[in-house]
C-alpha cells in the first residue's frame, strides 16, 4: 500500500529510489500500471514512488508494489521535482511526452528520452502504455493493467443483475448521444438488467425508470471499482472508466470514432485489446455509431460466453457466471 508524502518528506535516500512520473489522467495512470511491475523487476527491493496529482492517489493507493505517492500540484512542478530526484541519483521514469504543456502554468515540460513522440502523434506508436513507455525510454511494454481494490470498499447498492454505463468523457469528441444511450438502456431493461451510470456528468438516458440508477457525481473511486467488478457488462466511451473496466477484467464494449487524425487507434493493452471490445466508426465521430451496432456487439460477447440460445433469449442476468472480482482486480 502506498503512502502519500510531500516531496520534502521523502523518508529514504533519493539515490535508492525509483520514481515514476505520470501526473494525470485516470485512464493514463491505469494504462501505465504495468510500469510499476517493470520497475520492480528492474531494481528488486528498491523503494518505488509515483509522482502524480493528489486527485489520483486512490487509483494507486492499494498497489502492493508501490511505496510512496508524491503529490505534485502541476506537470511543471512534477517536472522540477523529477529533475531534483534525478540529480540526487534516483531512477526517474518520466511517462510524459516531450514538450507537453502544463495546463496549470502554461510551461512546456521537456523530456528528451524520445523527442519524436508528441501529443500530436502518440497513437501512431501503439496503445497508450507503449507510447508512454517510449517517452520514458523504456521497452514497449504490452501487459494487461491491474487495479487493486481496497478490501473494505463497498459498492453503491444496485438491485439485481446490472450493467455499468459511462457516457461522458473529459473530451466531448469521444462522447455518444444521450438519445442513443436511451435506446441501449431500453434494450437492456427489456432483458431484465439494471443500468448503473457512473462518471462526473450524467447522460441520464432513462431518469426515473425503476431499473436506472444515477450514480454520477463525485464518488469514491474505490467504491465504483467494487461496483464495476460486480457488473455483468460495461458500456462506455473511451475514458478513464473504460481503462478501469479493462484493468478489472469486466467484459465490455467501448464506443469509439475518429479522434483528430487518429482513426484506428487502440488505447488499451490486455483484455480490451482483444477483438470484440471496440465498436468503432473510423472515419466519423463516436457519436455516429448506431445503437444497433452496440447491441450487436453486446450480443456477440454474450454468445461467446453462454451460447447463442441463452444470449439471444435473455434475460442476460443468467448469462454471467463471472460476477464478482475478476482475475485482474485484486481485493485484499
């Protein structure tokens, strides 16, 4: 379990430390979890620290290989701290692209391990983990991420078999239309499934319906991880919660489309990198994906799990024999 500390309160000599720096966001941090295990193999027994924004501490707090979480208020501050630690002899793995702009100060933070990879072209180098590894001068890791759930974490109550929706990302270009979420919800309600919507903002596809549960707003990440680990299925846009579902091994679909110049990009390693987890319109925004495409993708997943007759007849609550914590998620 990691302890959050201030930079000046580091309880071990910096020369003994391996420090991984990725300030934000949730999906990026979860995608980079295999770097912790790589660093552990690189220097067995060396103390391990993660430099990140305090808001993301809960994503890594219960990782058994991580000793410290050093909170930095901004990318620029994190870059300065990383420079000091490196000068004092620490191994610093900077997972940020060269010249990345700090949104808090406007500064451009340099990282000369691989100046060729930038925020404009990173998806041309592979999944997020591969791109970030290249920025840090590491070999291109291709491991499934893991997420560790606090043993005492309790999920918000949702009655019956349920699926999880995450409809609103931090980038509106990735989002699906609320009306389409409503069509998908109606299909799932007809199969006897409850819908639990999570995130900071609700699409509220069927607010007031007995089987719709609005769990949006600021909630404990650990409690939401417990909720997701018990879900029958996950439906989401490309977001931090999609990365969390991937790390938990929850069967699911991610709705994707063109993003800037990227058309066939795959952000994930592990479970969601396998065929059948992405519903995509390569040349159009994610909003253009039709509900029928998502429903068909879901039915294909169900047929693979339980066979055509049970998947097509429902209710889908009978289709899942893998409820509870999945293999990738570790609950103490």
